[in-house]
C-alpha cells in the first residue's frame, strides 16, 4: 500500500539546514496497523506527512497505492488524499465554523468520484456520528463539544470518504487517559470494520502496542521494525 | 460538485466572518458613499445646468465690452432687433454709495438696466413686482446686504455720484447669482435714464456695457455670432450663448465636484487599508482551517476561492451599503455647497454613478483583501500537523506582483477618472503615493525609534503599554496610517488656509495702508490731500494710473499676431486687454528687480535719442514672449508710443497695493490723461468710515475701499470653501476611526488574555488600565505626529510653490491637532476595552482553556 525509498527531509531552521529524516526505507502492506514510535523530535510526524503526500521529500520517494507522489502535482496529491486517505489529528483540527455533521461531510463532498447525492451524503455522515456515539450532537459546533467528543467527530470525519489509509498523528495526545483509551478502541474498531490500513504516529508505547507492527524512529532513522501480535 | 462545495464552504465559514469583518466593511461603505454622493451631485448639476442654462443667463445671447459698443456692433444689434429680437441693455461700474441718513458708504457695483431683461428665469424683488416699476422714478433697488452694511432702510436715500435715489426695495434673487456673491461685492440697480446724472462715467472709470437679446429662433444664435466673430473681436466685444454659458458653468461646478471627489477618493483608499487590515487578521485565524482543508483534499485554488468568495461578498455588502448611504448624502451636498451654486439642483437617481460606485467599491475591497488572502493560497497542508510549519515564500510570487500591479493601476485610474484634468489626476496619484509612502515610513521610523530608545527603567505599565504595540499580528502600522491620513488631510487644509489668511493679515500691520482711494482726477488731488490732512490721515502712497492698449510687439501689430497660427502662441487676453500703467523712478516694496538695470542708474537726461524705457513684470513678459531690449508700442488714449524694455521685475501680487505689468520711466507719461490712486492708513474704523463719507460727498466719482472689509470678505469665502472640503474630509476621518475601532476589536482577545495573566500574577485593575491607556496614547501619538508632521511639510510645499507666498508654521494649532488625536484615540480605545479590565482571571482562563 505504501512504499518509501531513501526518504530524507531537510528544513531550513532560521538560516541553518535541519535534517529531520535521514534515509528511510519502509513498506506498509494493505490492511495492517502500523505504529511509528519515537520520542519528540525523532521525525515521526514528518514521516507521516511525507507518507500522506502533505509535503515532498528532499530525497527519495513515496508510492501510495501504486502512485509515486513525487510525480504528482500539489492538486493531484490533494485529489489522492480526498479519495484514499483519512486523517486523525492530535489537536482534532475540526473546522470551528462547521457543525459536527458538516465537519464529517467535508471529505464526502470533496470526493470527485462521488456519485452520491446530497441525501445520501447526509445519511453517511449521520451514520458515522452514530457509530462514534454522537448521534444526538450532530448540530453542535466544536466549541460546544468536549475534547473527547471532538476527537470522535474527527474519527467520523476520517472515515467519511471510505479511505484506504488512515493516518493518525498522536490521536490521544490532547486527551486524558480514560478518554484516550476510549477513542483508541473506537479507532481500532472502525479501522477493522472499514478495512483500512492504519498508520499511527505516537510516543505512547502502550498505544503503539495495539498495532501489528511498530517502527521505531530515533534522530531521523529507523532503529527497529518489529512485527507484533495485536492486543 | 466542486463549485457546490466551494459555495457551501464559503457560506458555512462566513458565519463568524460576517460579524468580524463588518467593521471593515463600514470603511468601504464610507468611501463608496463619499464617491457616490459627490459624483451623483455632479451629474445632477450637469442635468440642472442643461435644463436651466437659459434661465440662468436670462437671455439667448449676451454681448459685453469694456467700452460703449462701436457703430459696427450697434448695427449688428439693430439688425437682430429688426429681425424680431428683443434687446435689453445693462451698464455697470463700481462706485461709492452713500446712505445719506446713516452716513455710511461702501464700494458697490452699480447696474443700470433698460429693457425687459431677464427674459427667462426668476427675478425676485421685495416688495414684489418692482423690477420694471422702480425705473419710472429716481429710485434704486439694492442687494439685501446693502441695507445691512449701510445701515439703511427702504425709503432712505442713496447717493451715487451726483445722483440721489430712493431705496424702493431689494433684489432677493437674480438669474445666475450665487450665494457668495454679496460677500464678494454689493450691487445696486438704478434706472438707465438717470445714469448720466451720476456723472460717474468718465475718464478712468472701469465700466462694462452689456446687451441681452432674446432671439426668435434660438437655434440660429450660434451661427449668428460665429459669422460675426471677427467683427466682435476687432471691437473687443465678447459674447456668450446659452450653450457656452452652460458649458462654462458646468465646467466650473464640475471641477469643484471633481476636486471634492478626490478628497472622497482618499476615504475610499483608507477604506481599502481598513479592509486589508481586517482581512489580514481574519486570514491569520483561518490558516489552520485552510491547512486542514488542504489535508483533507481541497485543491489549492479551491481553498483560496472559499475565502476570496467571502471577502467578495463582504465587499459587495459594503459597496451596496455605501451606495445607499451615498444617496442619502447626495441630498445633503447641495446644502453644503449652496453658497457656490447659482441654481437649484434637484435630487435624482444617477444609475450610472451608483453602478460605478458599486463596482469600484467591490473591486477596491477585493484588491485590498487579496494581498493578505494570498497567504491562504500558499498555506501548506503540513501546517495541519505542524503548526509552526511555514511554506517558504517565493521571492517573486507572480500572484503578489499581479495584485500590487492591479492595485497601482486601479488607484491611478481612479484618480485620473475623478480628477478635473489628466495632469491633476496624475499629480494627485503621485502625491498620494508619495504621501502614503512617507506616512508609512514615518510610522515605521517612529515605532522603531520608540522601541529602541524607550527607557528600560520606565514604569512597568508604561513599558508594557509600549510593548503591546509590537505584539504579534499588531495593527499598529495600519491604524497609524489610517488615522494619520485623516489627521494629515485636516491639518494640511488648516495649514494652507492659515497661511492664506496670515498673508492677508499682513496687510493689517500697523505700517500697512488700510484705505485705498482711486479714480482721483488730477484736478481733485489737492482737495483730497487737504481732506486727508484735515482728518489726520497721512498719504502713504500716491500712484498715477494711465490706461493704455497694446498695439505692436516689435514690428508686428496685435492683429498680425492674432492672425498668425504658426508662430509662438501669445494669449489673446494679454494682447487685447486694457493696461493700466504708472511711472516712477523707484521700485516699491512689493517689487524686486530680476533682470536688467533700473532707470535711474543710466539717468533719464542722458538718453535723449533713445526710446522711452519701461520696466515689465516677469509674468506678462513671459506671456507676451518679450525680454530686455524688445520694443512694445502702446496706444495711450489715441496717441501711439513706442517703448523699449529696460528691465524685468518680479511683483508680489498678493500685496494689497497698486501693482503694475509695466512701469514707465519718469518724464514720459507725466502729461498723459491719468487718474490717481492714493493709499492711507487710519486705525480708527469710525474715522475711516467718516473719510469715506466725506469723499463721497465732496468727490462723488472717487471710490474708496476699506481693506479690513475686503479681508473679512476673503476670510468668509475661505471659510466656506474650507467647510466644503472638511465635509468631504470627514469621510476620511470616519474611516480612520472605523479602522481604529477595528484594530482595537481584533486584538481584544490578546488584550484580554494578557489582562487575565497579569491579574493572575497580581496586577490591579488600575495597572491594566494604565497599560491600555499607554498603548492607545502611544498609538494616537504616532498617528497624530505622522499626520501633523507631513501636513506641515505638504503645507510648506503648497504655500511656497503653489501660492508663492512665505510659509509660516502654525505651531500651536498643529500641536493641538497632535494632542487631540492622541487623546481621542485613548478615549475610544479605553471605551472599547472596558470589559477587558473587568474580566476575572478565572473566567478568562476558562475561556482560553476551551
């Protein structure tokens, strides 16, 4: 599903170059759940961004579902994300001016290939919110929801466009332990039900242990790649 | 689906946008309103003039001359009359009018009508219906202001020259008169048959002879006069048809309207700055959302379009509101300008102007919004994961370059479109660009200096207040620019007006004459001198006046020069006007020699064979294209006199004393027919009035002007002009206040957060207030100092180079402007920040946690 070869990334920090990734090679099969583990500053979020086509690497390339991202334009990568990638963010990243339902609708409305009409889109979005336990909060704005509730809306949005790949960046980073636990269970369940490939970035070892495979990063390099039995 | 998504997102995202951007939309509203109001008024005036031109002229054709019409011209008038035209005559001249009961005298314009003029339009007398009936006896009709200034009443006797006329009533309305006219000059009407009785039409008097005709077939008027154009020109007769009158009037009022429109344009440009400022803050708040949308798969242009659409809709709303407000103001503009309007200007909707205002308002707001919106276009989707991620901006972003170019072209096009002439438009655009640049640079410099040199040991509240001006996403520069622009406009206007009035006030200095007497005949000189001596009025200056006409420049006659279409153009007025010369052996204080040698240095007696010498003023020398050594031939009351230019003078025409285009050397014109001008000074206004009365009684042909009355009249006129300009400048001030309020509102979150933190750390409300007051006072100081400083510089440029006067800086008033701006900014700022101070720390922290 995802192939990365010789991936490297360097940013300018002030007037000095900062190399965040130093030659990453990896392959992620379809249907799996992969956790990218590492301390703060190890490059895991940068790696996630490159795998999702949010940026282009300084060196190397990424093939996402058979398409070399370096050969695509910015808009073509956006199209690809709309069709195939779902996102869950650490800071939820809900659009504050949209209701819960409208937030979930965004990826559905963006899908170019979508042939569903307005009524079907609404049904899909409502159903997803039901599945995450927010069926009665569809018309609430993010400011009216708790952190956990916002992340559940984020989850519903992530699955709205039936993605092949789900990218989650520290999904429980801003939640308390109990809420985070609940959200993770929800995410894993949805992931299994929808059959997506999950790429999870975290610094939480316990959270990482829920995946089939743990890739450890340190100082921009893969230091270990371990396949596990899922919990 | 893509367009639907864009529209849906724009609509949803605008839920909170509308309220946030409302205050900046008001800035566009004010600018559009100013333009729509003044341009609609201009269009209304043009329509009114074309409908009322005939009524304003009062006739189909007007002929006029400084001398009685020559027989050839009278023959033309006779032929028109034979063909069915109605003819009226009007003779006018200036003279003293003395109210015999009160003893007050004033210089007035005497008009002696005959015939049925005005043939069109309204003429109102009080009592009514007097215009024809007052002529049957020795009666007079006067301006209402005459009764006030001469302390006279209906039934009193008015002495004009040797004539005595009973005041029968007043003329309340005359076709073509403007409200300011009585400020400029009083008018008195006497019956034409009694004109000779006054004894005032004599050598040296300045009189005008006019004929007004009603033509049976008005369509023939233009061809009639054009066929006789050379005859009229040869006899120095000017003519005005209804079309020409309407064109002249329209042009004059249109120029006034366009000038005021330029001031309104400044308000629109300030509104654009307000939009850019507001959208800048709006964009900063939306970057995260835009990054998320890009992450989720929205294309770059689509994301950009979502926010451009919102800005466009807000701009459209502002423009629509502006058009509505402009229509309301359109009804007010005629009231503001009523003293300058000779006609009624009915209100009518000008759809072209409204559509133009709508389009311009939308376009300008979009352009100004685009600059900050371009950050949305460039937002990186990675920002959704890493908030500190910023896309490296290309050095030459074509979109940014295109936007700046479009902005510059738009501003240039707007000023050229609005200006009376292309050159003025270009000059205004250039001046606006220079002014904006200097305002911005001054604001930056002030802020930089403040940041650098503000004492580190100053009180905490002061330091914190100053530091707040430089917080992230601050609007300090935009607010300084906007408020500073408004202050600059008002202060600059004040500086120029003050200098003009000060120049005039120079004439009231103790060493300057304040009473001018002219048309004194030579045989009256001794009598006048004795009268003045008796009244204790010293003769400060005695100047002979010799009227003359120019007949030849070098070898060429005036007629040859006028007929020559290939050579250098010499203005007709310079060739055909009546000149008034004098002769003396010294320069006077208003003159400065700039070329050649003065007469006395070579000695008159040494030049027996040479031509008489003259000194010529540099401006007229340039117009006539003559220089030192050139020859000019004059007609001095029928006697030709060839002269040679010996030197060139620069004259201060602003001085209230006799100034001359040509000064003859002594001994040449001593025996020529001449009159005298005498200047004196009398401090006591009552004695001045008595001298004027005695002159009228003893020498009815002599006119006298009390200069203090003239200065008061000029003051009144300048004040009315300034009022009109200030009315338009108010739009700019309002824009500046809107931007100030907006700038305060957008940083309210930060101020509240800071206040909560400080209170949590132990600061009292008093300290918070001092911090806020310091911040706003500093902001107002920057703006005031920027505006006032540049107003002083621009005022110096205008006074020195445009009006050619000595510049004086009105320091105290400018200081008042500066302090007033700072105080006003502080008051508005504190008023809008009341809740910031009141918020409890816990309530504030709860808000921020969410």
